């Protein structure tokens, strides 16, 4: 091989080597770029996955908190009902164990309230058999209640208190201890609805 051929060959090899180096540099640059893109895409996917997991955790947390809040409210309501029932039971026990004179006065007040609720006119008053004598005309006068137009009858279904009815039966006012307890329970519930905060 002569010198010119050798030069040509060396030049071709140099040119091929330069082209190969450029291709290799380009390939490395493209590979780095592809790696960076893959890393960016992977980081983005990871962030999106974390965001979705965070949203799920927040949703679950809100659901748990709502359930806890609901359970707290339920228990508060149950405690309030328990307190109301205990108070009413105690009041009823006290009312049922009143001394005779205080019970007679209580019966008179219940009757006056029932008659006021009924309005003017003749009325039938129902009481338990044991209370019949406590509302005789002389006793009514002592209690300050006009006995004219009133008929007092025994009713074994009544435990304590009075039920007043107009003679025509159109109007009735139940003022027994049991009914008053029910009315009081509703008033207490309404009154305490926003008051008791545990």
C-alpha cells in the first residue's frame, strides 16, 4: 500500500471515528434526555399517586370524623334523655308520696288548671276512687273551686290527678300526673335542646 492510500485510509478511519464519536455523544445525550424524561414522568406519576392517596385518606378521615361526631351527638342525646327521665321519675316519686294535705292541695291545683283549660260550663271530673272524697263539694269550696255544675266521678284507670271533660264530651283536659309528666318531658326536651353541652 502506498502512502496516499494509507493517508486516505487514515482519513476515512478518522472521519468514521469522528462520526462514531458524534453518534455516540448524540446517543448519550438522547439517553440522558430519555432518562430525565422517564424520571420526570415517574416523579409526576408518583406525585399524582401520592395526591390520590392523600385525597382518599382525607375522604376517609372526614368520614371517620363525621361518624365520630354523629356518635358523640347520639350519646349526648341518650345522656340528656336519661337525665330527663331520672328527673321526671324523681319528681313523680316525690309527688306520689306527698302528705295527705299537700296532695289534696295539689289535686285542687290540678283541677283548677283543668277547669281553666276547659273554659266555662258544666264539667265531669274523673279521679281515682281513693280521691273521690278529696273533691267533695265542701272540699272544693275549701280549695276555692265553685262546685256548681261539676260532677266528680271515680275512674279506676286514673292513678293520680284529674281528667276534666265538658258535659257534652267535646272538650277534655287530662291533668293526671302521668300526662303532666309526658308534657313536662316534651317541654324539657325543647328547653334543653340547645342548653346541655357535655
